[in-house]
C-alpha cells in the first residue's frame, strides 16, 4: 500500500532543535508536510493523544524521559490506531537496538543523518501501516 504523504502524520521528538529542524526539512523536501515537533519528551503523551501520529521519529537519549521509556508509555496508552516508531540514535549499540525492537520500534536512523536512508526508511515504514 502506498501512503499519501500529505496525509501521513509524523511527530519528531529530539531534544536537539537542530536535529528536529533538519529532519523536518528533509521530510518537507520529500513531500511530507503534516509534521509536529517536540524537544521536550515529557510532552509526548499529551501531543500523541490529540495528534495521533502515524509515525514517531524518536531520539533515544533525551533528558527527563528517554526513548525506551517513551515506547513503554505509548504501549500502555495507544489504541488501535496505526503507529510506528523509528528510533534516532548517534550510537551503534546492538543491545540498545535489540531492546527498542523488542518494545516495538520499527527501525533506526543513525546520526549523522543521511537523506536517502532516512526517507527510504520512513517511506517503507509508513507503507507497512
């Protein structure tokens, strides 16, 4: 199934505003325009309940609440709506990847960002919904 890019709701969660803006720009260039952004991971549950994203690009290491904790919280509250999570990480840590996958993450994007890699992963993840 091909997802309509204009209909796909994407939430970017990263405590580094430069990363957020770069990801948003890459998504816009590729035709994704229904994007919300957070730099404070404590706000994700509130925004999730009103925005209902199809995809969350979620940083692993953040102050207050890290990416793995957020996945746990989302797993407790998410309804039957289709949601995928792609983790963002500067680390190449297999143990972390395995934990995130076990909790439900669909894929990973590594820093520094590679445009083609990111858009390919986002498109294929959304196509699976």
